[in-house]
């Protein structure tokens, strides 16, 4: 079992920046692709950015040029640097990860964090 815990959310003015972090914990696992999603009130959960184990990244068009995803495999962490924030970026941001157990039968599962609120408002 893997637990994901996000941090770094909060209230920021338009044009400001925030850095979200997500730490994975558990025993005997290897993280695969990690991602950030977001869900605004009354809307579906949308993919924001993904990063593979070897740090290949994809970022949604809506945040391209403003958000950057990165990871630290030595600490089982993933980050989302958010710059030039807009009111429409307001949402709960969720960390997501694929993880494979290093113990037989070496199952892979997908995990979600509990989310962190980001509010962009003046």
C-alpha cells in the first residue's frame, strides 16, 4: 500500500506562484508515472501534468508555460511549480501515482492523495 500526501496549497493573488509537493510513503514499492490533477467546484477532475519515472513530462495546454512538474525519485516526491496563477486555476489539486510492489506478486496499483486546495483570488 502506498500513501500520497500533498502539501503547499493555499490562497494566492492572481499572478502569484505556489509550489505543490506530494510525498509517497509505504514499503517496498517503485513509483512509475506520477501526475497532478485538479478539480474545480462543480466540474470534473482534469489532468494537469504527468511525469514518467525517467522524468519525461506532459503538461495540459491550459497551464503550459506556467506550470512545471518535476520529481525526486530518491525521496519519492513529485512537485508542481505554478507560476502566473489565474483565478481559473482555483481548484483542489490531487497527486496521483502508479506504483509497483517490489514484493511478490509484484502488483501495480494506482493511488490518489487527499488533495490540497489552491485558491487564486485578490
